[in-house]
C-alpha cells in the first residue's frame, strides 16, 4: 500500500507541474496585461506596477520564479486586491464552496444509489420507467439552466428561499439541488445497470438456492458488487461539482471561490487565476487518488499493482 500511495503521489506531482506550466504560459499568451483597465493611472505608475509584479522580466525568468514560489507554497499577491495574498483569498472564500460541494456530493451518492437500486428491483415496471425518465431529464438539463429555473420558481415566485446570498441554512438548498441533480441522474442510471447485471449473476442464483434471505443477499452480494462503478465515478463527479460550482455561485450570488475565479478572469488577475487553477487541480487530483483507494478497499480482489498507472 505504501508503494502504491508513493507512486500515485509522484503522478500527482507530475500532473501538478504540467498544470502549473500550462496555466502560466496560457496566461502569458493572452494579449495585454492586468493593468490595461486602469485608464486613469499614469504610465509611470503602470511601469512601477509591472516592475513590482515582475511582469517586465523575461518570460523564462518569470516562469522559474513562479515555479520556485509554488514549491514553497507561495501563490503570490493578487494584482487587483492590494497587499492580499492569493492563498489567504482562497482560504477566506473556500468555506461556502466546500460546504455546498460536500452536501452536493453526499446527496448525489445517496439519492443516486437509492434511485438506481429501486429501478433495478422494479425492473420494467412503472417505478423503473419513472426513475429513468427523471434520470434522463436530469442528465439532459445543464446545471446552470436548472439553477435559473428553480431560482425563479422557488425563490422568486413562491418565496420559499432567498433569491441570492448565503446567510442562512436554507440558502444551501437551491445551490445544492442545482449541483446534485445531474450527478444523481448519472449515478442512478449507472447503479441500475450494474445492479441488474449483478442480480442476474450465477452467484446470486446460488445464494438464493442456499436459502439466504433477501436482505443478506442484497447487503453482502448485490450492493457491494453493484456499487463498484459508482465508486469509479466519484472522481469525475467531484470534478463536475467543483467546476460546476463556478457558475452556480455566480447565479446565486455566493461569495465562494468560484465567484473569485470568475472575477479574477474578468480583472485579468494573473496570480489569482493561476492560484485558483492550481487549487482546483489539487482538489481534483486528491479526489481521483481517494477514488482509487476506495476502489481497492471495496473490492479486495483488485490488486494494487493492477491499478498502477490507471
């Protein structure tokens, strides 16, 4: 296990290096500079700002300095918010995003598995048809469209929730629903297909022939084996929820890291853009790493060496 974790950690470092390099050079490829919008600032002051942030240095020197700071955990100073460190800005705004993301992930997994399991148990019956129709609609409707729709109906028309903001526990409801619906739909379809395959397997028929009760068969055999594809999907699902929160936070006016990311792009805040991108990248890499570990723990038949490099 230690060897497996070490190899995965090295892959994460390599991926992080590639991500950091790609982000840096993409930022430099964009025409202009972060201070173009400051029309009332004198040219001499702009030159001092360029010098302060090292933007007047050769690209190679800027790149090496950026990598050196990154190794030390220094993401730099924001180019739009005076004397504000990118790391501190991320720490201050990540809490709302984290809370929404965790709730959305938990609800997606639980609701998706339950819905898929019910559909599998009542295969080709009315409940199955209804569940799959809901799943198809959930996959087809983009999260930002759903967010706008439920905001209009439940906040503006019915007045059950606030239209925007993130001040009360009830403010979690609409953003979490908007983020969770699509993963729920996908997990439900995935669970249904996997459960149907397991239910028709020979070892399930053998367990029934031995006289095992239905609860034992479901918990020990059906659910454990049918859940494997869902575990595999946890990593991509986390990525979808994390990246999807960028738009959702804008729609609901939540001052999370997603909103900071959008504002930094608008303001051409290079250091903030690169810092948040690296932060997102680390989160997604960790999610994939945890998924690989869970996959091995759920099914001990999978050898760690067989998962290497996957």
